């Protein structure tokens, strides 16, 4: 009994990786030509069953094994299979499907046409893959014109462009266009039908028919369908869940039509879906989404998900960011109005920095550095910063305090990130001129204070202001001024300092002239350092005035068009203080003689750094044992407020003086003495 073709498939296992027709041809020598014909016809019959959708369904693994066998039969049988299959496709379309479609009732014509196309293209796809598999065994088989594209052309020419079929097609489309009222079920069914027809027209390259007749109807039905779906979603889903399900539906629809329609149609359908499901109700839905609650509870993942959904909706992000404005405005208002009116409130600034930190996190990690968020929500800072008129002062005090604490303190506990935040807040101030004047004044004080100034830190602040505070399209006059002030301090002053040092070296080495002290002078331009206005000149001691005159003479040699003005209210002096202590002398006398006590005035020297005003006050005690505040004011002519501050530091800070009566408050009526027990 001869084995059947199916049995032969099971008996002969040929692996594609080891396949060589020359090595396995002997297996088929025992079969006659009639048996070989049965083998290839078995594969052909399976191809035909794909078109008729007969039961049981075709097992694809068996299909590929039969294709393997046909390849083993030889190249001629592959040619015969190809020709017979083409003839079958022509017969199937011309003698079977076309008469069936022409004789169908009009109400089921379009559905039957779409179904016929789906069955046809599915069968063609499977047979194409199988024949591609067979082609890999025979290089010559590449010369055969396969029937994938050919079959699609046959369907278009035999079925779709047939006069009777096309007439029925247009008539049924016209009937669907005339329908004005559809229930939910009918809208869904008609839309899916026209979607299938659209995919068929796109695959058949029927562009004119699709664009003029099918596409308008498809877009209309898509709009109606998603209008009904929107109403259904509004009843079922609320707040954030609405956007999640709407986005899932959008993704599902786009995946179904992706690569099956032209790009313009896909974009138009996407616009319709997003408009109907999201945009038309976005304001009402955003109100119920509790964006404020998400911000308060740091639900950044939900915010990011919502952002990704609304990115594809025209105008969606603007509505989302607008809904965040009240949160930032209310939170910022509560910060700036807390303890309003205090002269120095770093707690307020720290709260603003924390709020700006949250803004930065949303900007960089949630909203992908979206400029619209920066503009809309960032402008809310301007709204609440103007509610407290002391905010410019607070910002300047914050920067000044951190810079004066030194490099280690600033860059460890308050990183440059805080500087960017402060510059951002300063940019949002309504009264920028006040902030600029205050900052220039504090900068001038730091530049004139050799102890608490650092060139690296000051330049860091300038670079940040240039990047954040200044308008990128315009050079900021404020940034230019503070940059020039630092240049005067750290660059321009170095030249005259070097010349003064060289001049003093010549006097010492050649002329033998020794100066009583080392003078270190900073020269700042009054043009850029406008806030440094000279106070009424106090009475400068002769040794200090002589040093200034000597420096002024040297400066005039190099800067003939500039005049120097002494500012004694700034600057510092390192003094060597000689103290005479009876207590120390008594102890030393007792240790040496060990028998009697002899009172002597001991001498001890200490170094101390004081301000220029404090130096003037201490100079008076070189010739006086005690002085009243009024006498010191008269002798030095230092402004009263500045004198009281200087006396307070000498008494309570440096502890070089003592006063009578003993109390914390400093008055001009007090009497001051040099402290002997230093």
C-alpha cells in the first residue's frame, strides 16, 4: 500500500538547516511521477482551503513540511505549483467571488466585500510566506514572479474595478452618508465596516476613491463614535481615571490602524479622537483631577503620566499647567506673608528656595523641561513675591550672609544650586532696581572687607546672575556693573598695589626709609560702585593721613585724570597692642624671689584686627588713660552711629576697652578705659 502524502510528511523529517536537495533526492526515487504529483497537489489543496475557510483549519507546521517535500521533488514542481496557484486565484476571483458579490443584497454588500478582502489577503499572506520559504532552497526560484503583489492587483482589477461591483460599492456608500441618526450599536458597526473598507482601499492603492468617498464617511463615523464614547466615559470614570482610560483607548485605536492607512488619515483620526475624548472636556476633568492634591502629596508619577497623555492634545498642557498655578500662588503667598515686616527673615527665603526646588524637580524630572511650564507656573512667583516689600532685602541678606561665612560653609551647606534659585527669585521681583541697589551696596562692603571676600565665590555669583537673572537677548546693566566692581577689586587694583610695593622696596633698600606700617589699598571706581557714597570726613590721625597722601602721590603718576577719595568707614587694620598688666608682674616677682612681693608694670603684646574707625579710637588711648564718648566724638569726628558701633565692638567684641557704668548699652556719656587684664 502506497503511503499518502500526509503520511509521507510525517515519515520524512528534513531539517532546513541540514537541507541539501542532492543528498536527499534518493529518498524520492522509489516514488513514481504520479506519487510526486500527489505530494505537490496536496500542498496546492491546502492553499485552496485557505481561501474557502474550510474546517478543520490548516496546521501551519504541516503546511511548511509539505512545502519542504515539494522543494525536495525538484525545481520543476515548484514552477508547476506556482502556475497552478495563479490560475486558481484568477478562477477564484472571476468565477466565484465576483458573481457572489454582484448578486448580494445592498444591505450586506459592503460587509461581504470587506470580509472577502480580509479572507483573501490573509490567505495570500500565508501562501506568500510559504513560497518565500521554498524559494530559499532553490536559487533559481528567485526568478519566478511571486503572486503576493500580483494577487492584490488581480483583486483590484477583477473585483473592485468591475463595473457592477463598483456601482454597488458607490451606491451603498451614498446610502450610509445619508443616514443622519444612528444608535450606539449602529455607529459602532458602521464605523468598523468603513474602517475595514478604508484599509482595503489603502492596500489596493485606490487613492481617488478613498479620499473622495470613503475617507469623509470614515472621519464622520469616527467623530460620532467617540462623541458617544466620551459621554459613556464621563458616566463611568472620574478625575484621573478618565485620562488613563481615554489614553488607553487612543493607544488601542492607533495600534489598530497603524501602517494600514496613509499618514494624513492617521493624523486626522488621532486629532479627532484626542479632541473628542480629551480636549472638549479637559477643563471640567482637570478640575476633578485634583492636581492640587497630587502636588501637595508629591505624586510625581501620576503627574508625569498625566503629562504624557496631554502632550498629544493640542492645548492640553496649557490647561494642565494653568491648574497648577493656584497651588504655587497659595503656597508662595503663605511663605512671604509669614512674619511679614521682620528686618531679617532667612526662614522666609529658605521656604521660597524649597518651593523653587519643587518647581525645578517638576520642570526637570516630570515635565521634561517643558518651556510652557516654566513660563506659566514660573510667572506665579512674580505674583506672590510682590506681596512682601522686604523680599529684595531678604534675598540680598541671604546671599551676603552665605558669602561672608566663607567658601567651605557656602559650598557645603548651601550649594550653587541655591544661588540659581535666588537668581530666579530675583528675576521675578517686581522692584528689581531695589534688589540691584541693595546687592551692589552689599557687594561693595564685601569688596572693601579684605577678610570676608573671596574672588572665586564672587565670580560664581556673577556667572549665575549672567545666566539666570540677565535677559539672554540683552546685556544686563546690573550684571555689567557688579562684574566691573569685582574687576576693580581683583584686577585693576593689583597694578597700583604692585607699583606701591615696588616703590616702598626702593625706599627701604636704596634710601633706607622704613615705613611705619604696611599699607594695602583697594581702589574702586565711583562710576560702577555708585552706592559707596562718602560720608562726612572724620579727623584722620596724622600717621594714617601721611600714608594716604604718599599713596595718592604715587597713584597720580599713573592715573592723571582720576582723583582718589579716602573712605575711612571701610577697611580694616591689624594692630599690635601693648598691654601693661600688674597681675602678671606680681606673679613673676613672687616666683623669682620667693620671699617678698614687688609690684611692677609688666608688658605684653597682642595682635588684633579692627576696623578703620576702631583704629582711630584706639589711637586716642595712646595719650589718654580714659575718655568719654563725647570727647572721642569730638576728637575723631566719626559719625555718631558709626562711633557707637565701633565702641560697642571694642568693649564687647575685642574686649580692648571697658566702660563705666557697666551695662550693655553704649552711650556717649559713658567713660572708656583700656582693659589692663588682657
